[in-house]
C-alpha cells in the first residue's frame, strides 16, 4: 500500500531567474549563430531554447492547505505540501489535492429502524484529506467515495437503533443524540480510513418518521407522554395524601375511622389527580347518612 511521502521542491523563484537568464542567453547565441551563418550552431541553440522553455513548465504553485501529488511516468514520487512556488521535473504530473476542511449533507434516506418502522434520516459529515497518496491511489474518486460510504454508514446506523427508546437506558436515534453522533463518526471513519480521510464530525441533521406512519406515531408519542405525566401526578398525589393523614394524626385535629379515612383519601385523590377543577359539594348530613 502506498504511503504519503513529503518532498521538497527546488525554489521556484531561483529556478525562474536561472531559466529566464538561460533563455535570454540562448536567444542571443541563436541570433549570433544565424548572423554567422552557422547552420549546426543555429540548430543546437534552437533545441537548447526549446528545452529551456519547456523547463519553465516545471514551476508549480502550492496554495495554503493544498498539496500537489507528483508522479513521474506512473510512479509516485511524493507530495508537495508546503505553500509557495517550487520547481520540479517538468515531465512529472502534479495533481492538486485540497487539505481544507469540507462538509456535506447527505440526502434524506428512507430506511427501517431497529423496530421495523420506516423513517427518514440525513446526516452532516465534516471531513478532510490527511493522507494524499491514499486519497489519490487507493480509491478511484475519493470525494464520491466519501459521499457513498457516509450514506451507507447512516443506513446501517439507522437499522441498528430504534427511533424511540422503549426501555430505560436503551439508546435511540431521537433521545441519544450525543452517543449516536459518536458512533456514526466512528463507523464512517472506519469506512474511509483506506481513502486517507479523517472524519472530524458526523451528526444527524434530519430525523422523522416516514409520512405514511407519521400521524400514527405522533399519537403514540402523545399517549406515552400523557401516561408518563399521569404517573408523576399519581406519585405526587399519593405522597400528599399520606402527608395530610400523618399531620392530622400527629396534631390530633380529628379522629378518623377506616371508613372516613378511605373517604378522605378518595376525595383527595380525585381533587389532586383530576384534569379539571374540583366542584364543591355541600354535605348537609353526615358521612353515614
């Protein structure tokens, strides 16, 4: 497997001055040979000027956060990564690779979650190239490779977890955003390691039930929320009733037998747990009449 090898090119400014001086000198010598009617010398100086001119194509500019992958007749020679103007063998091929941080948002994918419910999911992936040789020679098109493998990782993640957690401590796509984002980044990184790409961040940007079941699942979520709220209300009401009975007993405000105690508990629970305002009832008799 090819590994990145950083090379240092010759200073481009120095080579530019040298080549321009040689080109000017060659043109002057060519003119002198033509005036002297030296046919052989003229041909040689023409060839020399052509070679010097072609050497100018060896000048290469490397911008900040950019690399140039250098190949000579199909062989990888190294990568220029330091910014500046350099000169390399003009017969080499120099392919530009950006080292800047890039991001993309995947398309909305329709998949089934762990429970088999159809959902829509999309993600945002932040990445950059860190190994230019692997990016250029281990995969055909590393940008396309990043997009395809990222979407494949999102699909696999969506089928591994439910949309909503149905048990305490269970990871879900909706409620465990931090853990899911960490696992998504790990999975994408494993897939892109051979392409010389580092995944900086990966997060779910869109998550929803598919339209055909969205309304039904919304009613289910509302029912779950109502049940959870009722459980909290009942727990609080029972605690308040218990506290009221204990204080009545400790302060000896009133003596209650079992039947009156049950009636008081029933009335308090109705008042505390009802979702409507209590309606006062005036009792003109006694509890037993």
